[in-house]
């Protein structure tokens, strides 16, 4: 099964997000371990996602399941079936949308620009993959508009979603 993994998931798995509880950490570790076994990870073909993983996870002396996932993604990024690299196109106009594939919906104007790459990859893949999220509330806040655009967000830590 194809999936897109937001950076907060491996960060939680490496215990780099202090507000994530033990159940959340375990859910992230288990899901990343399953991806490493079965594959299906979707990344952009320009390396934006891997660079973000690296900025957040590749620290001197870093350990943990999230860091191990990042290393796995780096090693397996060219192995078909394990990782699929999806072409996404940066926008030329410098507006609020960073990628052509990101939905041009007013309801998404406030969506975190740094997370637009995950949405762009999910939509450009034509595989209808879920985007995995652990503790980033922006995914929850925009879930309705994302669903309208055809994006599925899978919450690994629903206990950390803001109260309605």
C-alpha cells in the first residue's frame, strides 16, 4: 500500500516530539517498521521530502526508529516497490501555493506551506495514498478541505487531535 509520511511521524518515532505520548510513539514506530518491510513509500523526485527528513532527523549521534526510517528511505529511494519517486512541479508565480499539484482552493490558503509537498506527492501519484500524520494539528484543521481535494489523512495519534 502506498503512503506519504509527514516528517512529524519519524520525529515522534525518534522521541523528538515531547508532547507525544507513549501510545503515539508506539503507533509511529510500528507504522514505520511496516513500511520498511513492505515498501510503498512515496517521495517527490526532487528530494524535498528527504531533505526535510534529514534536517529534522540527521543529527550527530541521533538514534531512534525515525532516524532509522530516514536512513532506510535514503538507501531504498531507487528501489522500485520499496520507494516510488513522484514528479511534482514548483509553482512559478511565487503565490501561496508552492506546487502545481497542490489544490487551488481558498480553504487551503492557510495550510502550512512546508507541508504542501506531501499533498502534492499524494495527488500526483494517482495512487490515492493516505498521508500519515502523528501530531501536526494543521492536518486536522484542514481535513475537510483536504478531503474535498481528494486527500486522505491518516491520524496515527487521534488522542492528540485538538478537541472539536
